[in-house]
């Protein structure tokens, strides 16, 4: 009988022939088995991954990182591993960090462990990435009620309970945040360990930083709007309504004396927008509670 691998590395890859061979060879030093999900590549990614010793799952048409990653993780679950480690195929992640992220899983201390670039000293990380990541982290933490320092890290380990709960929808690079929120809702334990990342790779992100950032931001706003509508709409609504009311009171005397109506119109507008946001928040919150009660 074939023994069950303790650690399986899962590598989603799209046109990564430049780096995929070395990434697979590096992963095999710390994992018992490597799965490369070839996400519709047009180059030699799949062939080079196989030559390096990986099991290759081919997706005929490019479907994005979420589809490729979830396909690989579900394949790891079918193998029956004790821990599945996801890492990028472009060479940014150090293979030796695989050992660090799996330890809490194998010790039974966590269901998912995220390799954080922002724990301890932040080395060689572009400032625009640090700023953007902190914004996304804040939104992700608000949506999941779990505090993490690197919600978008592609290096993470999943234990058996996490692999049993991959029943969520995601798209593209949103998968990292969606995974955290989903697992947090399921009551799974999420921890972080420090890692280092090499950004000086020949074939980095396929999507521009601005485009990817806007996509992540849009997704997080949608998630928070659904899961925590009182936070997303209620608080801004109250603030706008109060600002409008204050502006109306402060300018009432001026309107009576001068007949100048512009400030009054602005005040009314703020009150109406604030009231609309408040009503929307209460309505969405009621719908969310109703849907949860039926699950």
C-alpha cells in the first residue's frame, strides 16, 4: 500500500516555465508530494513541473488563482495528507519557509497558518505594498473578526479541518481573504508565522498592482457590506446624518438673516443620505440575520 504523504505542497501556476522547475525542486526538499495546477498556461509550465517531480493537474482554460488553488487543495485532501501548503509558482516564496508554516498544523495548534511578510522586521517590501496591504488587512479583519497581519499572503498551510471546509466561492486573487473569512466563520483556528519573500523574480504578478488592489478592495467592501452592514453603512449613515443636522442648526440663523439657502440644501442632502445609509444598514443586517437563522 502506498503511504500517505504527511505534507503536500500545492502550487497554482500560470505561464511560469521560467521558475516552476526550481520551485518544485525546492518544495520537494520540505514536502512529501508536490501538486502543480497548470491554469491554462501557454508555455512549458506543465512539462517542466512534471520533469521536476510534481503531479500536474491541467486546467484547459485559465480560470484565475482561486480556481487553480482550490483545485489543488481539494486534490491534496483526496490524497489524505496531514498538511497542505500553498505557495506561488513564480519563485517569490522560500521553500525553507514550508517547514515553519506546517509546524503549528502538525502540532494540532492551528487549522490554517499564514506565512506573514509583516511580522517582525519588514525586509525588502516595497512601500506601496505595505500601505496597500495594511488597508486590505484592516478591511479583512473587519469582515472576519480575526486579526491577521498579512491577509494576502500566498504561502499558507491548511490542516485536515481546513481542507474539509473548502466549500466557498471565490474569484482570482480574492481567494486569500475569502479563505480567512470563511474559516473564521466556521470557527477554525488561524495563526501566523513570519516568512521572507523575494520580490526580485523575473515573472512576478500577472496583474498590475493597482488593478489587483482595486479588485481586492472592491471584494472586501462587498464582503463587509454583506457580513457587517451596520459597520459598513450604519456608522457612515449616522455620521452623515449628524453632520447634516449640525450644519443645518449652525446655518439656520444665517439663512434667516441672509436668505442664503445653499448650506441648508447641503444640510438636507447630508441628512437624507445619512438616513438612507442607516435604513439600508438595518435592512441588510436583518436579512443577514434571517439568512443565518435558516442555515
